[in-house]
């Protein structure tokens, strides 16, 4: 029996092998689930030491020799003194250009080592993310090589843990279902700061039907700690549209019938606001700020729950458009009949 997440893991491994070569492979294919945590621990310890050595080189405490050896600064000084003492004026010395090229080679090597450590760390985090995905949910399509090439170019520059986790989730999500994350999203993620990531995560619980935010809840969002200026920031960086109030955006919800009831349903992550309407009602529309495709894809990188107070706020503001409203927790595929109903106050 395959270990949990094996199908996603093998697809990620294949992308690394084709896109980087064997040197950067983060895992062995046949790891069993009970050994994965221990293997990750050992590899992370190795990477932690590698990162410390790189920091020592950059700070001048250690030196990387032309032959690839790591030396303490004192050892380097002793070696340089010996070399200087043994130089004969008749034999000549290396040219400044040769010395410059050697130093450039070492600097290039250090930067490549940093990128290597970054990719290995993100790869290990992607393995953790893969373990949550059942094989039945995984597409048989491989990761597109051009997509992975772009992912690698951007991901290798990321050293902060929080952002590495996002890049790992992108890779695991793309392995699960290729096409989930566009190249535009990769470019956005590469530019995104930690503060912007945290702001998006604070707004994501108020996403409706994966594509918009209710536009008449500014006072409510203020109470939740999300200020209107922050919505403008999200518009400025391309996550939402409409906060500036140029034109009126609205979202139309179709009406459905089930068990003798006529209703429209507004989904908010794992919750749903069900608005019961008269039989002759054809639709319900509400004012919204739209979420861009990039913004929507970024918001899938977190595990967000709905907000009951938020849905009740919508029901209160739009009460002229329906007879009654209920809020339920989404369960199963036939979610409307499985609602755990809670009446709005």
C-alpha cells in the first residue's frame, strides 16, 4: 500500500529530477510514511549546518577555498602567509584578473549554495504538504516543465520560513492538479512581502464563493481589524477590485429549488448563508469587491474557515431581498440538505 501523499510526492520528485538534476532531489522515492519524519529531520539538520556555514563565509569567519574546502579565517591567514613567504620574484605571481575570476567563482558558488539550501528546504516542506493529499484527489497529469522552471527560478531566492511554506504549498497544489497556479501567481508570490501575505490571510476568511468580498461590510471589517486603507492596499497590489468605488460591482446568485423551498446560497469557505425567497424570485444580487484570479489562487494556500457574524451582517443588510435566512456548515456533496442550520439573530 502506498504511503499517504505518495502520488503527489512522486510527481514532485519527478519535476525536481527533470528540472534540476539529481543533486537537488529532496527525497528517496520509496520512503515509508513512518520514516519520512525522521528522514526530514536529518536532512533539515544538514541544511541548518549548511546555512550556518554560508553565513560564516559571508561574515568573514570562514573561507571557501578555490578547491571547495571550508576553512576558518585563522587557518586561511596562516595559509596565505605561507604562500606569500614561498613566492619567488623570478617565478612571478598570478595576474589581478586571475585573482578576480577566482574570487568571482567563489562568490558565485556561495550564492548557488544558498539557492540550493532554499530549494531543499522548500522541497521538504512540499513533502509535508503532500502527505495531506489522498491519491484519489490527484490528477494523472504531470507538472508542466516550463511551469516548474519558473517555480524554481522564483522559489530558490526565498529563505524566510513563512514564505517558503507558501512556495511549498504552491508546488504540492500544482502536483495535485496541474494548472491550479498560473505563472502570474508565481510572479506575484515572488514580489509579495510577508506583511502583504499576512494581510491577505486576514481577509481570506471573508471571501465569498472564492471570488469576491461583500462591499457593504466595511464597518464590520473595521471591527474585525481590517481597515478600509488595507482594502485599498489589496486593490493597489492587484488582489481585489472595486474598493475605490469606481462603478458598482455586483454578484448575481441564481435561485434553486429543493424540498419545496426556493433559495439562493452564498458560500463563505466552510459555511453557507441560505436566503429563502418567494417562488417567483429569479435571482439575488449583492454589491461586492471582486477578487482577482491571482488573489483567489493565493487565498487557496491557507486553510480558512467562514465567519458566522459576517454572513449575518450580509443577511441584515440585504434583508429586503428574502423571506428568511439560515447559516449552515457545509458537509458532503449534497451540502444544502446537510446544513447544520443556525438562524441569524
